[in-house]
């Protein structure tokens, strides 16, 4: 079965309380950092191709 690890974090910035909930699957093939990096790099390549 595909299990998830759930994490809830509360952060106060100024007068605002932010509640962050994240879920990570045990079967994930890449980290959130790796995924964001890949998406950003792919977007840069796409923009470079449009510019040329």
C-alpha cells in the first residue's frame, strides 16, 4: 500500500499565522527540492528557445 507521511507546521510572521501541511509518499522517486529544480530548469530552457 502507498503510505504517506503527513507533517503540519505552524509559523507566525508578523500578525499572521501560517499553517503548512505537507504529505510525502514513501514511494516518491524524487524530493520536492529535486522536482522544483527540474521544473525551473525546464522553464528556463523553454524561455531560451522562445527567445531565439
